[in-house]
């Protein structure tokens, strides 16, 4: 009888990892497809980007061979495991601690919440980008540096870092770690300056771009495979969440663990509060989880969710990640996910022990129902869109300050800093950055020795010097009796009634930036409040998914006409919308009179228009340059660029806006697309409602 080839390979890999196998896979006995693909390549010491669906076993696929490769080293060694959030660090700690302890190894956490004293002697350090930055700056020891013996670095959930300021920070930190390793080798702190880099990602459309950003020279290891998506009801019909969830629970004989994803923090608060009484009557515990709630409240919700089998958790994207809250029986989407990748992350949280995930799509109107259907089909067939992010030049400002802070001398030479800038951002887009920062008094040039100015010196003790997360202010909500922080980033103007975290609170007063509250005992008029810093999701990927779902060729802009209006569907998202508005303004009064509306999906013209106007037929990227310069601040706001960009040289700001607009690419697309009357009139009209 022939042996199953997968079983044969599992036995071979088990034999190749005599120490790590039992600790990491002993309770499973068999490997997943991801583990079979990744372990041999990592065991050979290669740099890779491992891409596969959620809940496929990527963490063990990486950690086991890395530990096996290094466990017999005579000299000290470390694996640095970088993940996007503190919650994920805590989750990974729970997953890895026992396996590593069985091997006689130590794991430590280094985050804003955990400063484990074991970091110096630990073999595995779990950290976030900000604490990785802090470790580089503050890791000097009597015998060298905490990170001098780093042999491998794991970049977890790398798709969430790619295209973000925190991801750009990680790129710089990797280069700084390589510089530190080179110095450590020269000073005899370690024997080798080699670092193996492994990235973990959910399925992505552009692994080559991610590799280029974080792991140049590495190889992609893509393990295809998807779980079946079972829809509880048709996503094509509008279904309001409250009615749909209550109907589902009434029909379901057994209690379940249900995770409800919302696109806004205030929706989480509203639904958790509004549905609490009735859902509690049905025997469910109700929880809220979003980024503005305090760490204590979020961790308490995670703990309750892990232990309870009858719980409904209302959450934003904070629970898209692999935080362990137990096996979810049903994922509910309150409105379309911002993009297909987020959709895959969200539905991937459900039924992780099976090859099927159960989903209930909810939508308040026909338009959102159509977008839900489009996103679902794109997810099922692997269409992820082609949105390419622009640069994050303001990170250079923070990284230069952090790099100077890292120096025991308290300064760096101008040449050394400029060398780091050129290595991380080649091509001189940041030419003049140091001069600008000196002019702004953020840095001091003391005869070629670059020191920190007062701006950064004041932030050294707070941790701000290690972060690229923009603080947009707002009040902290604090329990007036206990002093416990409930939430942060709250915008408040007047009124008494406040519902955050799904609980009813009463505002008692304001002290500095603290909103003092107590539990509300009697009905109070709802206060005027919200959360700061939420720009709203960029729906560009939704627009691309709609084009894919409606099977509209890439070079066509469909036209739908009513009695007195014309709709032209560009499906280009935010970038195309901004570009069209710029072109209309450039064309002058005639074009402005023609356009009644331009959003992420379509153009609306008064009257009957059947031909593409002249100002949309022959567009020049060069001609747009002056418009970008003249409207730079406005465009930065529309593209959600950080306030820190104002401290950059003008050329860098212009280049960044051009990059996020994708000017060359978008101009080429608009030029070559033609207008055509389309048959799917009913479907397209839904999008105009």
C-alpha cells in the first residue's frame, strides 16, 4: 500500500527537526500545506515572504525551523518577532511560551505594556515596530547591545504594515539593525552579521512589491487555498443588522460565538448598547472592542470571548488580526469591508477549525448590498485589486531623530545620517531634509555634528520619539469614581449622555483633557460627541471590485442616462476622483458647469452627454504639476497625509502627493478609457441611489 505523499513529507520534516517537532507539532501530529511549503526553505536559511490564508499555521511554520536552525549555537542568539499590535504580541506569547519552555528557551515581550527584564537573555523577543525602535535606541548593555546577537527577524502580518507609515518605519529599522550587526561583528559582540528575514502575510496581490520593500532578494512562498464561504442569507438583498441578527438568533437552537465587524467605532458603541438588553435576554454576553477603548477593556473583552460560548462581540478592524478569542461560529459584516483584503481577514476569523467559514452580510441599502456582493465574488475568485500605495517621507524625520538618539555620543555626523537616508530612500527625493529640520530647530548642526533639538529632546522620555502613529488629540474618558481610563480620542462639545464601549455614561465634568463620567442612572439627552482621527475608508478597492463583479472591461467607462442626467462610471476610486476634479478645475468654467458630482465610482453630468469631453481626452502628467504645487496642502488633506509632512522639503511633499495620486498611471488610464452605453442599467443605477 502506497504511503500518502503528505504523510511521507511530514515524517521527513519531523526527522529534520528532532528538537522543535515535538514542542511545536507534537499535539497536532500532521502539518498543514503552509508548513510543508515553508519549513524546508526556512531550514536552508533563506529569506522568504510566506503568503497564505488566515488560520493556516504560519506562526509555527516559521518559528519551528528558525528555532531548530539556531538551538545548538554555542554563542547567544535571538529571534526578533515583530507584529503590528500589542494585543498580537500578547496572543503570540500565549501560543509560543509553552513550546519554547519545553525546549529550555525563553520568550520575552517588549511593548509599551510589557518591558520583560528577560529581553537580554531571551532567545525570542516579541515586539511591535515602536518597541523595536526603542530596543535599538535603548538596548546598549555592558557587553554590547541586546540586538547584537539577532540571527533572524520575523515580520508578522506584513500586509498590514505594507503601504503604511509603520511599515516604512520597519524598513528603516531593518536597515539600522543591519548597521548595528555590522558594528557588532567588528567589535566582537557577535560572530556573524547575517540576519535571516521572514515575512508572514495573508494572501496579497503583489508579493513582489512587498518583497522589494522589506526583503529584497527574498523569495515568495505562496500557498494557495481558500476556505469555503457559506452565506447565511443572500448578500444581494439589503438586510439591517439589528433585524438580521435577532432573526438569526431566534432560529438558532444552540448558543454561538458571534463576531460582528463594523466600519466605525461609534457603530460598535451604538450596536453594543442598543442590542445589549434583548441579546442578554436570549442568554448572550455582549462585548465591544475598538482602538479607542482602553487596553484593559479590550483585553477583558478578549478574555471573556475566549472563555464564553454564548457571546456576541461588536468590533472594528482591531479583531481582524489573529488574536485568540476562541472559535467563532458566525462572522457578521455590518456594511461592506473597506477592501477585499480586509474582507478576507474578517471572514477568515470564523470557524478556524474547519474548511468553511459562515458569514452574514448586512447592508442598510441596495448600494451597499451590491458592493457586498461584488466584494464577496472578488474574495471567492482571488481578485484583490491593484491599488499601489505612495511613499511615507515623514517617517524619515522620525527615523533620523531616533538614529541620533541611538548614538551613545548624543550626535551623528552629517555624512552618516545622509548615508542612512540614501540607503533607505534612494534617488534623492529627500534631498535637503536635514537642512529643513535644522531650520525648523528640530535638529542642531554643531559643526557637522547633528544633535537633537528641543522638539525631540522633550519627547525622548515619552516614547513619542519611537512612533509614527499620529496623535490627533481628543479627550480621555475617565471614570470619575475610580480614575480608570475607559476610552481616548473622544471629540466632545456638549451634553450629558455618552455611550462608549456599549455602556451608558453620564458626563460629570472636564479636567484638562479628561472627560469625567459615571454610570448613567437615568436617561440623559445624548451628548454631541464622536471620535477624532477617523478619515473614513478609501473605497477605491470597492470600486475596482464592482467593475470586476459587473464584468466591465478595464478600458470602458459605462454610461447610463436618465431623462435629464448622465452618469459615467469610472470605478477608479479616490485617486481618479481627485484627478478628475483637478482636470475639471484646470479646464475652467465650462468643465465645472458640466460636472454636477464626482465621487469614487462615477461622474454625474446635468443633461444628456454621450461623448467624452475634450478635457478628459488629452491629459498630460506634466501639465498637472503646477496644479499640484498650487493646491498642495488641500491635496495632502484629501489624501490623508500626516501633519508632519509640513516639516518636509517642498520637493518631498510634492513627490509624495504625486505618488499617492499615482499621477502617471492614472493619467494613462483616463486617457485610454472610452465611454460606452451599457446594458447593466439597473445594477449601475443602484450605485447612484
